[in-house]
C-alpha cells in the first residue's frame, strides 16, 4: 500500500529557515540544510522548501541552496517560491530538486503549468494554492497571501490538473499558524475532485490533526512547519501514532 | 571502480550523482561510447516522457549501445521502462531488453503514483540486506507488468514489477537515490555486483 506522507516545510528567506504566523511576523528558525538532514533522519517522507521572499523581491534562484540540500539528503524534496518560467524550473531541477511548486505565476499564466508538464513531466509540477474562506466560498490568494483573486479554489484546482499539475499543495490561510487543525472540508473536496495527490497544509497543532486530515480530509500528504521546527511534535512519535490509528505510514 | 551514468534528455542525473557520492562513488555522466562500454557499472536513469527519450537515444545511437552492454546496468524509473519492449506512453517501441509491456495505471487510484510504497518477493543480490516489504519512493504513471524477469513486486491498484532483472541488466521503477537508507543499500549492492 502506498503510504500517507509527512512533509516538513521549510520557509526560506535569504538562505535561512524562517517561520511566521499567517504569513507575517517572520522569525529565524535555523539553517535549512541542517534541518533537512535532521528531518530526513527522523523519518520525514519528503521536504518542501518555499522561498517566501521570492515573489515580492523578485529574487530568482535558490540553486546553490538546492544543490547543498540535494547533496546531503536522501529523500525527495520540492522547491517553490517565485518560480515563473521554464528556465527557472530547469535550473532548480538541474541543481537537484525533485519537484518544483508554482503558485502566483501559474494563476497569472496558466500556460506555464502546461509548458512545465510538457517539458519536465507532471510528476515534478506541484501547484501550490493559498486559499481563504470568505463570502461563503474558498478563494485563491496570490503573492504569499497578500493579494485576493476572484478565482474559486475548486475551479482553479481542476483547471490546473487538466493543464498538467501532478500534485496540489493546498494551504488554508484561515488555518495556517492557528494550530487548530487542517482545513478538512476544502481538502476533502479537492482531493475527491482531482485525480492527483493533495498535500494539506496550514493549521497543524497536534497529532490528532494529522489523523483527521488523512482520515476525514482525504489528504495524501500533510505538510507542517512550526510544530516540527519547534519540536512540539516529533516525527517518529507522529508516525507511530498514525500507524496505531491504522493509517498507512512508512516507519 | 568506474561508474558511468548515461547522459540523455531525460535524466534525474544530479540526484543519482549525489546519491553515489554519499556512498563514496564518483561517477561520470556521459554519452561517450568508449567510456560507457569500458565502465565497470552503468546507470541508466530517467525522468520524463518515453517517446521523446527513445527518439533522443536513437539519434545518438545510444539505443544499440545500451542493449549491447556486458557489465551490470541499472535502469531507474523511466530508464527501466525504456529497457522494456513497448510503452503505452506515446505508443513507443523501447529497447526490448525485457519483454514486458509498460501500461498506464487505471482505475480508482491517483495517477501518478507519488510516494512511498512497499516492495516484496525480492530476488537477486540487488536486494541483499533489504527486508521484505521495505518502503521505496515511487513517482510514475506507467508500470511494467509482472513477468519472469520480475525481482520485486509492488501493488498500486494492480500488482506490478517494481524491479526487473535479466542477465547483466537490472532495473528499478522506484528511485533508490531518493529512498532513504534502503535505497542507498540497493545502490551499494549494485556497485558490488
């Protein structure tokens, strides 16, 4: 059986890991490579690195950091943040990234998803969606959650998968940073509506939250940052707990 | 120990190079006929699309070269699929080292399969020290059917070949270079063959 995946996320700014609440109040959280090695040792199934400054400050490549990470860890990892062209992706994949994620640039230019899927294969194209529930529906936000769009999250997810996205990384801005649990409803709706894996993100505070997002939210993977960074949840304990709750997990 | 990685247009080459570095092997990425044929071991990686990869291999005469290699060869992911006879992806006639056909996953499952799945019914020295039902990392939409060459099986909606072997040719559908300690063990085993 294929397992559910536990994915620590490292937000990167100027080559350092950082963490904010609701995308704001950024604090230093350590060296990304050291953290990555530690997570891999603890049994993380995959890692995600998001350059949170990239879109705003138009900073391009993380290629040096990506190469350092790729040299040191033996599990897959995704890199995202400010990726807006086939060339950006080519550089990151050649530096050793396994997958890349696109967000703002894909909304502005959906053709990018198709171009990336054609060139590199859907398996390495992760569509990241920052979503917020308001006015009775889930909407897509851009630029790290600063800019609202009129796109409904469900419509965009379906369109992106049709264009060739191989995975969806869904972050609920209502939940992110709250530690009150993942957004179960929208994750479940998206997971049932598309035929690619869905990674749930935003809101992890305890181990039950992970159980709930897998059992009730139908997520294929769950991503979290601060609970792992600040060692509030240990990955080995979390995975043991999930296994005990009859969730397929790699131990 | 001279280890070469086949250079072509569908490589996850960096990851494989780094994984080999971690076990103390400095490999060469090349499409040079002389270098490939005189290597002790050859790795044929691959992430991408079958028909364009085959077209490229043919244009460089790498197709003939690969099937005639005499030393241990390890195909990974698309590399393994290209070593089979035929792939549904782009209706592609492949290298034909293994008789297997490559088919698209169907049914009530997510495609591509992305993530960790178990391998079982392990055979040959490639799996020395790797336990039954070990987890490996998979990313693929197409699979190889079971056959007499199957040396590891995996189930994803259907039971299929996650690894194949015939004479000096070995292949894995999963990514040993991304499969943590067990994947590293497999690479070490391959280097020792």
